[in-house]
C-alpha cells in the first residue's frame, strides 16, 4: 500500500530532527513527504532542508510568516501540502506532527492494519508523553486516533472532505468522528507507541491553561455535560491533582456562558453524544461488575474465616 505524509511545522527546531530521523528510518518509506514550514521564525526550515537534500522524497514547502499559531492555519498548511501530492498514486495519507518520534515499523504496522480491514478508515497508535500514557491516563477509547499521527485511507479522507479549518482546534477529532459517522471504523492500536515530546496543547501555554482550553473545546465540539462531569472527576485524580479537573470544568462552563458558536453540524453533535453515553454506560457497567466481584470474594473470605 503506497502512502504519503504531510507535516505542518511551525517553530519546531527543538524536536523536528527526531521526527525526521524516525521517518527516514522506516521499513516502508512514503512516496512523498511534504513538510510545510508554516511561517517559522526559528531554524525549522533549515533543518528540514538538510534532510531534503539527502532524501529526494522529502519536500520542503515554505509559507509566509504569520504572527499567531492557530489550528485553522494548520489546516491551511496541510492543504497546501496536499496540493503537492494529490496527483500521485497512493492509497493512504498520513498527517504527522513535527514533535514526535517512533519505531522503524510504525507505518508498515499501520498500513498492514488498513490492508487487513477494508472498513478501517483512520488508524494510529497509542502515545507517551512525559508523565503520561494514553492507554492509562486518558478517558478516550481505542476509537480515538490521536491527531499527532493519523493515517487515513484515501477514500475515507475523501468521504469526510478532509480536515475542516477551525481556529479553536479539534480538527483531528472532527475528522475522525465524522469518519465513524459515515460508517468507517477508526482505531488506535496500543501495540505500538509514538513519543510526543511536547505535552499536548502546551505549545504556547502551560498545563493548566491547556486543560482550560480542552474544556472550552469539549463544549464547542458538542460534548455532553454529563460526560464532562465524569471526565472532570477522572482528571482530578491526575496531575496536577484537582487543579487540572477544575480547569477543564471552568473552560467548559466559560464557553457555555459565552455561547461559543459550535463548528460542528447538528448531526455530528448528536452522533458524538450518543457515543459518549454508550461509552459511559460501558464504563459504569464495568465498575459495577468489578464491585460485585469484589464483594463476592470479600464475602467468601469472611465465610471461610
């Protein structure tokens, strides 16, 4: 299965060499990797240029400098990269952040998953950050494919209309959830990991500020308030203890009070809430079952004594 990669990079000189080294070491190389320098003011472009001279399948595309970082600009940069590859022959397209690293069989593994299951539209892997493991410290399920490394079947990417520009974020979530709404499977696999070298959402803010922003995002992406309360309770048990959960709740409530316009359709919002409630019922059911088993064994031990 042939694939292409697109990376939007802005001021990533501290990490992009790790990403470059990971890709050039792959057991299955891409047909083309377009790295879009989105107006960096550091040495990001120069680092990419050194690799592009050695590997002809790496292409550097420079965009003009801009003052602010935002997610809509990231989509515009991605689309500029897509224009450079859309005429090539490929069956899969990967969106890759410029601050991650991974093993040499990352893409061979993901492409094999697409080959094995024709209904799989989007795939990725679990990830680690400093003090964070997405399989243990996240409230998301295996259907959530993390935006730092997403591989789409080309037909699926076409069906969802690609990434939709949204200044406040959630572009990767909208793409993956829309794919499921349209009948595609989405899956991240815990058998492989990538390393994210910067905490998610902290490019221009601290950890607490990132949690507040995530709370806002949960609201304008149409999330259920019931689900949000459980997510907040869960987040309070993680570092920063209590404060992270309170920041998450504050962001959600602040966006609700301001009646922030939601960039998602009514159909997508209803689909999202149904998924959340189904997932919540499953979580609560598992907890109740575990509690019953615990009581049974405690009762058995008491009777034995």
